[in-house]
C-alpha cells in the first residue's frame, strides 16, 4: 500500500533502497542505459551530487507500510558551466508500485521545491516506448523536443530516446 507514502528529502540511510530500486531497472528494462547493477558504494557519488537546497535535489517517497517506493531527482544536465541553469529530471518507482500516483507526487514536490532556484529549463530523456512516462511528463508541462533514434544498445537491440523540456515556472 503506497497511499501512506510521504515525500521527503533523501538521506544517506536511503541509499541501499535507492540502489535496489534502480538496479531493478538496470537488470530488467531499457529505461536506463546503465548495463551493470550498482553496489551501494558505487551509487554514493550520484547520491552526493544532490542537496537539501539548490538546483540538484533528491526526494523519496517513503511508505510506512512498505518502505521506499520511489524517488525523483533534479541532476546536472551537462558539466559545462553554461548549462548550469538546466537540470535533468528523473523519476523512478519501485516495480510493484508503478501507476499508483507516486511518480506524480514526487514530481509535484520536486518542482515545488525547485521554485525560486536559478533554473531556466528542466529536461528529461525517455527511452521509447514508455507511454506511462511520456504521459507523466506531459502532465507536468513537458513537451517533446525531439527523438534520438537508436542511441542506446541494451538487451541486444537499439532503443530510441525522446527528449522533453519545460520551463521551471509553468
């Protein structure tokens, strides 16, 4: 049951559950182009890129009845300084908790918390096909700006990635 989930900033103690959640998508889906599962220690650098304030945040949905059920992040888009006001948004839900509104709750909180930060654009890449993720992003004001065809090889096939963007202030 995820109706009791609260959205809060991630803490270091969440890292094992965050790693397990993400590793499911590495092992079983093309949603992420990572090919090898992470150890908790191997995921620590990613975790530490996020903070309680600023452009780069990491929120989790934590259900008292079932633990961590999802996360959303705003992360560095590209390392060059001129890209600093653009962040890449991601949202992942535990496989047994998808399509229960967790992704929407996470994005709602994330974008509210980012209000007032020096962010001009939020971008998101979605491996296709993924109708649920496309619908979620469109509900939050993202619009498709293009598709990179056959840019990732996983599970012995090539996958397209659709890129979406939105202004933070919509």
